[in-house]
C-alpha cells in the first residue's frame, strides 16, 4: 500500500466509526470542510503513527499544520521518504 492509500483508508475508517459524512476526498479538499472533527483527526494521526511508525507533527522541522487532504498526505509522504 502507498502512503496515500493508507492515509485515505484511515480517514474513511475513522469517519465511518464516528458516524461522520465525508465530502469526496480530493487533494484540494480543506480538512475543515471534510466532515471530520478534531477528535477524528486526532484518532487518524494516532493510528497513522502506529501504522507508519512516524508522526510528522512531532518533527522539530515541521511547524505547519496541513490545510487540505493533499497537505496531510504530503506530510506523511515526506517523513516516510
């Protein structure tokens, strides 16, 4: 599986578990408009850390927060490379 597919799978699974209606997942979709709330995003980040063994938010070099789905995917792709 690619990093992209892992991230998108986690988004879809967490949304379903929390009864959230997701907007169509595109790279340009703002996270705030995705249908996810902050708890969902926290769960996604925790699960991705477990699955991928890394947390891009804890990096000293990373002081930005992803705005879109594409930004979130890119953050994980950059630390997994």
